[in-house]
C-alpha cells in the first residue's frame, strides 16, 4: 500500500514537473515568490489527487480486490489516501497564507503576476478560493474526528457523509484555480481525469448507490448469545445473494439508523443462501446486540468481499493459522468448507489464542471440526493458564517446512508482536497474510 501511494504521488509530481520543464515555463527567476508558487501548486495537486483516489476507493470497487489483495486493503488505502490528502491540503493552505511573511522578508519584488480572465472567470476563481478554504477547515475537523477513536462511530458515520460534498467543492476549486496553461499539457489531462472520476464517485455516494448492486435482502432466522459479549446471528437471504467463499466478510445492516457494519461470515457456503455471523461486543452498537435483534426481522447484507481465503495453490503448502479472539471466525468457515472434502485440507497447525479455554464458546466447535480433518492440528493457548504464542513456537516448524504460509486474524497488537519476534528470529521472510480492515 505504501509503495502504491508513493508511486501515485510520483506520477502526479512527474506530470507537474513535465509542465514546469516546458520551454518558457521556467522563465521567471527562482526566488521566494516562485518557490511559493511551485509549492502551492504541487501540494494542491497532491492533495486533490489523493482525495480523488479516496473517493473512488470509497465506492468499494470489487474488481480491484485482486489488485489490492482484498476489500480490507482497499479500505486501508482509502483511509491513508484521505489522511495524506488532508495533510497536503493543510500544507497547501499554509503555503497560501505565507504571502504575508514573504512580503515582510523580501518585499514584493519578483512576485509573479496573477493570471486574469473574463469577469465571469474571475468570479468563479473567487468562489473557488472560498470553497477551498471552507473545505480545508472541514477536512481537518473530519481528520480529528477520525483519529479520535473515542468519538462515537454512529456520529462519525453521519459526519463522514459530507465528504462527497467537500470533494465537489475541492473539484470546483481545482478546476478554476489551476494555472490556465495546464489544460493544454499532460498535467491538465490528469487533472481533468481526476475531477471526472472523483466527481462521479461523489455523486454515486450522495445518491446512496455504494454497493447497491451487491446488496441482498433477507430475514434473521435465529439469534443466540453463546457467551457473554458474543452474539450469533443466522440469516436467510434472497436470490440476489451470489454465495461466498470461506473467509470472506460482508457489510450487514440490521438497523437503518445505525447503518452497516462489516462482519466476517463465520460459516461455509452450503448453497442455501444462509449466512452466520459471530459478533463480538466491541463498541456501543455491538454491545447488547442479542437483546435488540429478533428472529423474523429484516436484514440487508452487502457482499461478499475479501480475499482471506485459501486458494487452490495454497492447499499443497504447509500452513500456520493464527487466530486471536473473534479472529477465529474466518477459520471456522474454512474448517466447515473442508468437511465435505477432508482430502483437500492442507497440512496446517491452527493456533487459537484465548483468555480462558474453559469459557471460550468456540473451542468445542473447533475440536469437532478438526477431528474429521487429520491434517489440521488444533492448539488452544489460554492466557489464563500462562500460555502464550510466540515466534519460537511458530518457527519451530519452519526449518522442516521450508517457508510455511502464515495466516493471521486477530488483534493488531498480537500481530505486531509476532512480526517483531519473527524478524528477530531471522524468519522475517515468511509472509504473514492478514486482514487489515478498519472502518475508520
């Protein structure tokens, strides 16, 4: 993701540099005013290009899952594109305000003449400047709310809905504030493409069309609370549901006011359009969910999404599966999907990290599922009994298994710790595949 974003910024900078390198473009002497103008233009282009990318990725383009490695990574790129866009927008506005400082330090000598057009064009430019200023302040406020994890998700979700409007204001700003000469150069073609794609995505979002083609209606068949803080919901969907692969997730709407939430589908696809979700109480909405949901109530499921699933080429490789807490759900779906074809199960060790083995609602189910799959070995590690998963335990099989594939789903802290320990043990080359989904 980092390399993609760097390459994307480099492409924008290349288009900007091309325009700067054209004959006559660098005729003005390089002074403080010229440097300010170059910084103003480049930061503005970077900010707008990243915001356009964020808007397009917010459409949940399922066709790009193969490129990014799953919808979770598309959302991660969307998040960081938005954060960087706001950072460059703030820098852009800071550079804009620096004219007073430059006047004080070097005076007006060497200041670049402003381009002028018709009265209507100048009026549009003035309006574009106002739109840009309003949008920057609103975007910075949105960034603060996004990074402030204690801010209620429900309120954040509604505040986030103004992003398409802010983008359209920025598109107007970019169209009228960009140097006129850009529109006959590659940078103008790029800017026009960004405006077209980002504006189309914004209108799509404002119309409520995101994910519309992948939505399926259904009813809740059963609701259970197998353990405190855990809700099991089984749903039956209509004919629009395309089926899913074990390990995928979906956006589920139980309450229109609350909106959609992403949950892993914790069962195999049996062809009967039934899906099960194991939902852990991690916030205000999921806490007490079992008391609010009732069998027979309507539900909307959008998806499936994600690439956290075994590919045919992975079956012949030794596997290390690592799950922490509710992160066991995709592996439950994997194990269920292998029940009808045990011979296709890979040689795998499943490490399940729990607080207390005796109180965990999934252990008995995992034992039953792995009992019919001899090649899958279950290891339950209980922190209450002082058991801990570390890189040494995982790496013990690495020499004899020649780079096993490691699949991880669980808390980020556990994944970060394992990654550090694997690197310290000289096993940094082992790829750890994980889900990186985060709504904010």
